[in-house]
């Protein structure tokens, strides 16, 4: 048995030894960098202009000449810093740790960042291995697959480098990507959205325990050096003697150019050009309509530190804001919510008739952004309006300040339920059947148009900065908590007026025609694009099921 008095000394000695090892690794990395840099002529002191890149022969511009060099040839591209504008790997590991793992795993990864920084996040493989160990140890491959398909593509798409993508990536015939992160993190995105032919990078080790498979957190492939260079040649060209037409790298340091000697031309993306070369949404390789996950920002170390510091206050604000909607009357809800940071804007609301009579049996057709859409509608109308829902957690149903009615997805039964509720008064429905975060509208179910002629479209839009208030594969009971935990969540409610009689069933239109007209009207008001995708498409993409919960 070790005496208790010895433990502090052992811990201190261990920390001192670890500190010396980290300093030695860091010093050797810099010595290697300067040794290779000294072997090359000194770089030009002229400040590179936007769009400039360096080749093995000197300076070149990513213009039509670069596109000609890449046309109908092979392009080998660094993923981080070249194909993507961001050079850091940490945010993408954090997304996996937070969305695929847990809040505790994300906190551990943030605590490990000083060690990752000391070892070198990109120049040395040790930092990547530390992040992989913390992020993936004990994580199931299924959870990683969901994050790779539903969470990471949005953040990758927003970081695409327009210069590299348009001038080098698109004209090439064969596309190869080299990454220091595990291939499981980016391979699905690169093949599905970017049409990459090969992805080169380390693999994650997997073990089987019983009938389940788990990651060990250890990388089985190389992250740098000669071995990685050989893997690049083998997977990209099928032979070691082949040459690529164009190589695109992110750092002029020769240590990082694993494939530079095997490329006819090498372009180095300057930091100045990468910062301003954001690819617009309309030029994305494929429209990104569905995505999942809670984090609404790219989790850099600084932003995640701020997030964890704000999280306790956010939970308190969420509880207060939810109780405002439950306890206080509608007339003072908006004022009280504004005091606690909720931004709310409404427009287009018609005044009641002069005789004081209230309209009855109006069907409010709403877009679906979060689970609190019907509550925001009721707050704007200053009266409770029952809402039809397809799936709602028991907690959300219990705390809802308005009446919620579950639909069964049985057309005959749902039609009977909607007709009965409309005879009793006003009703709110979201015909998309599920939420959509991006500026798109899913296909509207025509059932509502077949049962009512007095309809009014209502354009609802929600904006958040920290946490999304919707999920497809997570805990739905946390949706309202997450939405109201944002520092300043905002809601926009716009009433678009009654549907003209000539665009109703009474005017001779079919239910499908009415539903499509209402969808287009809401899309124009919000400047959203209308699609023919459905709830089933969303859940098959994000959760791997059809979105129906078995009883």
C-alpha cells in the first residue's frame, strides 16, 4: 500500500516529466521546420494579394491558368486550409464529441486543448491522436455515422474555399483529398457532396464487445510522414510512380507537403485569400436542406469556453422564459419575455371586426421551425389556439399553455379530428409535418386544404445563435429547453391574409393545388425555397428511420 504522503510527490514528478516531454516534442518540431526552411531560398517579403498562391517555381495566381492545369487531370488537395478555409481540426472533433458523445466528453476535449496545442494540432500527429482518443474512445460507429451524415456536412459546406473549389476542384477529372483527421469524419461528405474519388487519412480502430462495436480512440493509419505519402500515391493513382497534375496545400512549410514531390504543380493557399474566399450558398455543390445537432456555431476553443461558461445562465433563462409562457396571461407575455432577452416581431395581424365578434373556425397554416410555433402564434393573437401535432414529447405536452391534439397519420381519422376541432373554433396546423432549419419549405400535406376554406397562411421563422431548438435523433423533450437557453432567441410571425376564394376547394381547386399555392405564398414571404421533400426524407437522412415512433 502506498502511503498517502507519497502521492503528491509522485503526481508532481509525473507532471514535471510530462511537461518536459511536451516541450521536447514542440522544440523538435520547430527545429525540423527551420531546418527544412533553411534549405529553401528565403520567401519574398511582398505581401500576397487575395487569390495568390505559390508554386514550386515561384508565385502564381489562381486564375484561368490554374484551371487549365487542373482540367481533365488529377488534383490532390489538403482538406483543412486548402479545400476548407479553416486550418484547425479542433472544431470538427468537438462537433463529434458534443453531438455524437455527450456534454461531459465535450468538456474533456476542451480541457485537453492546451495539450493538443502544445503537441501541435496540425504539424505533428501527436495532437491529432490526443483529440481522437478523447473524442472516440467508447463511441459507437453508428453514432459517428449519424454525425458524419447529419451534423458535419453543414459546417464543412460553410467553410469551402471558393477559389480552390471553383478554379481547381471543379475542372479536374480525378479528385483526391488528404486529411490528418480520421477518415470517418469527412469521407461521407467528400464522396456524397464533393464527388471525391479518394480520401486519404488515418483510420479508427474498432473493437467488438458482445454484439456491439466501439471505437478505441486509437488511429491505425499514419497522420504524417513517408508512410502517409505512400498511402496517398497508392490510393490516388494506384501506383507509386504516377504524378498528379496539381497539388493544393495550406502551408508553405515543407514538412506538411506530403504529396508535393509527386505533383507537377503545387499551389499554396494563402491565409489572406482563404479568409475572404467563402463559397456562396447558391454555388454549393449540392443543396444542404437537412442537418441535425444542437450546436448552431462552429465550436472553436474560444467559442466553446464561452458556451460552457454561459450554459448555467442559459438553463436559468430557459426555465424563466418557459414559465412566462405557462403562468402569465397572453397580454403581458411578450413584454415579460422581452425583458428576459426574447426578441419577438409580428406583422400583418388584422384587427377584430367593429361589432366585437370574434372569427371562428379559421385554420392558421404555419411554417414549422420549432415546437413552440403554435405558442408564438397564440401570443400574437392574444388567445389560445389549439394546435395539431404529429409527435410531441410528454413533457412538452404537459407544459404547453395551449391545447395540443395528436394526429395519428391515419388520413381518415386525422380528417375527422381536424373537422371536429374546426367546428369548435380556430385551429393551427403545420402541414410540413416536421421542422426544417434551413431556408427551405418541405412539401405540404393537402389534407388541411380539403377540410377548410377559411384559411390564413402564417410565416413563422426562428433564429438562434448557440443551440438549435429541434432535433431528429436526439431527445425531443429538450427542444424547448434548448431553444429558450439561447442568449437572445428571436421569432418572426407574419400573417399573410386569408387565402383567396378562387384558391380554395370552394373555388374549384383541388387539395394539392391549394397546398402548393399556400406553400409558394409562404416561401415568397420568408424568401425560402419550396421543395418536394417530406418528413420521411428528413428522418431517413438524419436518423436512419422514417420518423414514426412505434407504440
